[in-house]
């Protein structure tokens, strides 16, 4: 999970400050590719998808509709006590994942700090397997040795908005993904 906060003085015109990166069609192709990979790897297995709120929920909704197998969805919410500080659990999972196949679904992985916290928390519940799936991976920002198992696309160190990613809670609803002009 990324700390994807960049101030914007002109919230109403946020798109004017950005450059298009991925169209809805590009995103749909990445979602389809990831869904096919999951289906191939989990034939005959039930899955539980864990979605960190808030950014990943749009991606998760599109992804699970493309997967034709039994699955469950649950949500967590995490937050930093202070910028760069300790991570805390605001909302924990509500399903029992012991002995189950679990996939954490992220819209973007940045430093990896919050995701590693979640990964360690879920591993403590003894799942049969635990994988990480991300639409966008930003390895240049990684602070920890953490590599997703499924990646839609690796990207440069750019601040992304749209398709669940926001700038001060603005832009999550954009159907495309943009990055800020530098």
C-alpha cells in the first residue's frame, strides 16, 4: 500500500495538473491478464482476496468479476501512526484464513512498509498460501525486500491518481490513471 498523498491547490481541476498514463482499456487488459494468471495458478482451490481500503476496492471489484471460481472477499484498513512511523490496524479481517489460499490485492505498491505489516499479520493466521497481487508496482520506492507475486505493470517513481488512487481523497473515481506533471 502506498502513501499516495500529494497536495493539490486546485482540487476541482486536478486532471489539468496531470498526464494520462493508462486508459480504461489499458487497465481492463491488465485486470484480465491478472485474472487469467490467478485462475491458472489456483485451479480447484477456493480463494480469499484481502483488499486494503480504500484504494484497492475498485481494482478488486473488476478483478473478482473476471475470476470464474469460488472466492471470498474481505477488507482491512491500515494507517500510519505518523508519516513514516509505525503502522496500525484500523479494521482487521473478519474471515478465518487458516489453511486457506489468500491473495492480497493492491492497486499500487510503493515503499512496501504497510503491505509488509499486513503480510506479517496475515501470515500469523496460518493461511495455506499467501500471495501479493498488484496492478502497479513502483520498485524504485521500495524500502523493504518485498516482491509481488502478480504484477500488472511495473512503473517509474511517479505519483499516480485515478482508479482508486487519490490526491487528498480526490481522483479515486477517475476511470483512467494519471500522473502529475513535474
